[in-house]
């Protein structure tokens, strides 16, 4: 899973 | 970025513009809940803590700045602008912040993906955004006359959330390992809160009568 820090949504 | 995500962001942007139009041009915030606006300012402040440290894209950074700037300027307008504050319906906007903020903070401390300040604040912002519309919905229910711009503002906010759900469904099927339970469940709850409003919004639109929520 991608890290939440790297989350790309707004 | 897929079409649902873009449409969701644009709908969100449109909702902010509609609200700013009402406040800045008409100099009125009648029917707008200051509580909800303050909660949104808190949502964006806690979610975009990484705005200058984690670069995603130019688009993301610009949108974050717009949402932060607009949220705080709307709160400023309602609290401080001498014309706008006069139209604020203080007596009906009685929802208590801590009934919403405190449970969200506790939940974020208990349920998160990683126990770091950044991630807990980010999770807190998701929980808080899910319920931040409640004071606004309560105010709408108490307001006999919901004007067009206020109705459209709330409708656009709800549409933005619904489009984000479509975006998640799309991404789930097109991207590997795309699973975000916390985001999805809070987003789903957030969208469901609008169900009642949507129903009466479409009824008023279909029958061409003024929007009014039953008490």
C-alpha cells in the first residue's frame, strides 16, 4: 500500500 | 487523474466559488453555518500540513492553497466583515464544535494507518470532513427560506463527495493495491449524510418549488 503521506487526493 | 476525480475537484471548487460569490458580491451569509465553515478550515489545516514538504503535483499544491485560503477567508468574512456578519444567523447556528471535533480526534488517535503526528492529523481531517456538514444541514432545516445560492452550495458539496466515491471505485479496478479503508468509509458516511438533502433538492427542482427541508 502507498503511504498515506504520499496520498495524491485532496 | 481520472474524470471522476477531476469532476469531483471541480465541483468542490465550484461550491467554494458559489459561497464566495454569495459572501463577497451579495455581502450576505444568510443560511450559511459559521460552525461548518470553521470545521472546514480545521479540516484543511490539519490535512495539508505537508503542503510544503510533500510535493505531489502543481495541480495538487494549487488546489490545496485555494481550499486553505478560501476556507479561512470565508470564516474571516463571516466573523469580521461588518456587512457580512450582520446577515449571520447566529441564533439558529447553535451546533457545538467540540461535539464534533473531540470524537473525531479520539477516533483518529484510535484508528489510523500509522501512529505519527502527520498521519493522525491526516486521519483526523478525514473523520472531521465526514461530519463537518452537520451544523450546515441543521441550520438548513431550521431556515424557512433557503435561497438559491445556499441550496446550490450544499448540493455541489454533496456532489463532490459522490464523485469522489466513483473515483475510488475506478481507481480500485484500474490501479494495483489501491485500498484505503479509512478514506473510503469516512467518505461513504460523508456522502450518506447528504442523502436526505439530495432527496428534497431534486423534489424542489422537479416540482419547480422553493427548497425547504421538513423540520
